[in-house]
């Protein structure tokens, strides 16, 4: 094989490797975002969990500070929510949480 043919083969291999790398990198990024979303939301209700709430609150707080505005937050602590789930069922509990 002469030099030009070897060069063309190597160039094509490099292009293919680069395409595979880009594809895998994009898949990894999409999977990472998906994992982060799963960690921030309750899988049953779709509502923010504690970590997700803290993250969103920080973003909103930073934005309010940047725009020189104030925000108010009302939280509801549902102590012994298990009683509702065991008495009325998880479906009713999920409806109440929404």
C-alpha cells in the first residue's frame, strides 16, 4: 500500500472514531441529566423532593437577589403522613400531596 492510501484509511478511521465519541458523549450527557432529574423529583407524584426543592429555592433566591426582589416561601411539614396512606390508601395520599 502506498502512503496516500494509508493516509486516507487512517483519516476515515479517525472520522469514524470521532463520530462514535461524539455520539457516546451526547448519550452520556442526556443520561446524566435524566439521572439528575430522577434524583430531584418524586417518581410517584412527579413533585419536587427535598433535594429538588432546595435546588429550585436556591435558583429562585439567587435570581431574586440579582433582580433586587424579595420572595416568600411557605412550606408544609406533613408529620405522620403515613397514617393517611395506611388509613385511606396510597392513591388518596398521592392525591393529597398533589
